[in-house]
């Protein structure tokens, strides 16, 4: 449209990326599709376009043979280029691209051409910026949708409801600080009417912690099957985590087994904040403390069972 409206021989538009390179986007002539397909790039230290992209100022060369910054493009549609005029596409003070026109005639451009191209450049820069913001908005919306789905999947990994245990009332509350979390809990139906309880916290937050949480949950569930005592079960879970993951992450947790008929609670603590027991009869509290290290950090751990 610029070529048809103003009679320029050759017109091209390039955008500038974060590293300052000018990336070919569109042009008149037969090279348009080929250069777009292979992502043609003009370095900032090369030619008139590179200079304009790096300096943010227009450059008019009415005799390229006398312009030291001109670099002949062996592929150019106008191998006989004699004049070139390039102006920056700017949003405020930021260069987002370059509008470049070329001619096979010497002294093809004047101040009127510079004024026209700078006016066009302002409009083109706004259009490019709006397109960039629109793409960012779409990408953010896609990410938000993926995070919402991931959060839904993570939530589904938690128990749907507390277990019904005769003579006992069980409740849980879980709320992530971000969309995804590394905190989790679990209820495990064991043999002979016993119940296992897990309170855990993966290091870090967000998506990495959520992924590690799923792996840790699976490892713990696989380790507590049968009649393994708590300390042995968590040592087994630690070995599985070290074998299955390469991430520099770990999980702290408290695991306990309740005997509903006697009220006995056997527990181990793998580096987690000690759970708190409140005794209504005496209005006193007690921390369930025991020696232990986090899971997923080192091999051959020993945990104290109480």
C-alpha cells in the first residue's frame, strides 16, 4: 500500500526484537515470502537498517555509493539500489521496528519523503504495538486457562472428603497461596481398621512444586501399603523420590497412623513443622516432635518413630 500510494520502488518493514536485531516482516517484491519463511534477520551492526534500528534515528542516503553505512544486499530485489531511506518505528522512545524504502535512482528522496515516512512510521508503530499487546493478552489468557485446569487437576489429587471413622471426627482445610501449591494432605485406609494421615509441604511454590507434589504423593502412597511402620514407610518413599526425580526439590511431612479403637497415634516427622495436639480435658497443647530429615534430599535417611 505504501508503494502504490507514494510510488516507491521497494518498501520493507522489519521489527526489532529484545536483542536489538531487525527481523524481516514484509516487503514488496518476490523476496517477501522467502524471507518471511526463513526469518531473515538484519544485525544491528549491519547496513542502514541496522544503524537505524540501533540508533533510533532516520537515515537518508541519496547516493548509497557515498554512504559508508550502506551494505549491498546480494539478494535484494533492487540489486541496482542507488538511494535508500529508513526511519525507525517508535513507541515513545522505544524502537519497535524500521520502515525502509529504496530506489534505483540517485537523489530519489527529499525532506517531503522523510516527513511522509515518519508520519507513516508513527501509525505503523502503533499498529505493531497493538498487535504485540494483543498476542500477549492471548498468551496470558491461554496460560491462565492452563493454570486453572492444572489447579483443578491438583485439587482432584486431594481427598474428596474426610474418612468416616467411628468415634472420631476428621476435617481438613487446604488453600494454595498461588494458583498451584506444594502443600498437600492425605488420608490412607490401612489394614486392620487403621488410618494413615499425611501433612506435607514441597519446597518452592507454583507449578514446579505442584508437579513434585504429585510425584511425592504417589511415592508415599506406594510406600505405606501393607504393615510398614511409619519410619520404614517414609524411608522407602525417600528412596523412590530420589530414584524418580532429578529436581533440586524436597518435601517435608508428618506421617502418623491412628488406631481408632485404642486412640494410639504412631508418628514420624520428616523435617516438617511439628503438628499440635490439643487436650481438651486439661486445656493443654503438645507438639508432636521427633527427629527426622526431609524427603528427596539424601539417601539412607533415619527417622525417629514415636
